[in-house]
C-alpha cells in the first residue's frame, strides 16, 4: 500500500486554531500529515523552535495520522527526505496568495516532483494570524478564541517573563534613522 504523506510547514509562532483547522482537514485527505516546524530565525520568533514544536505536538495529540517534526534548510529537501507527495499551505485571504504562489513556484523549480496544495481555513479563522495573536497577548488581551488553552498558558508565561525583562512579545518595525551629520 502506498501511503500518501503531506508536509504542512510553517513557523507556528504560535500554532493557532486556524493552523489546527488546516491540519485536521489535511489529515482527512491524506494518509499521513507531517507538521514541519521551521527554524526561521529571520522572523525573530517569540518561541524557540523546540517550544513551537512542543506546542504543535500537544495541539495535534488527538490526530492519529499526524506527526510533528522540526526542520532546517530547504523545504523541498525535507519533502524528499520524508517521502511526501505534496506540501499543504494555508491561505487565509487573497493577500496570502501572491507570496504562497511564489513559494510554490520556487519549490517546483527546485524540485518539479514537489506539488503544493492550498487549503483555506474555516471562515471563522481567516483573519487569525500568529502575529496578531502575539500582539493581542502582549497587550494582555484574551486570545483563547484563537489558540488552544495550552498556547494561551504559554503566551501568558512568555508575556510575564518578557514584561519582567521589559521586552515586547512583538518587536515593532522601526524605520532606520538617518545618520547624524557631523559639522
């Protein structure tokens, strides 16, 4: 029997109910789903890769055909390593499409056997993003409708530690200031 494995990659910083919706739907379509937690340090994650992996593991515990893994490097290499037939990506809104389409085309260029499939989450999750969840949590808001209880607890613990150290959960983007002229 040929097992159809799909990879669902992402930073999952943190994993949201929207992510979980895509995972659950992919688990009904494919025999085996690997949720691949990327080491994307360019995004300056709130949680370490190990912490994000643990949060995802707890979130998918009840899904028997779903496993979690960490990966570094090219996604197409990970897909081949796991003998997967495709990559699943979530699309929340049309604004996600251009970026996701570019990634899909680049992955196909790197390895023409790697297919990308797009799934949209339920309408109730289309506006949920990890970045917004972190911002709401940073400001002390209730994020329980967007993430699972263990993620709420992890966000609150991180907020308390970072607040004690006077660090924001989300680093604001600040335009560089022009160098001072010396006369």
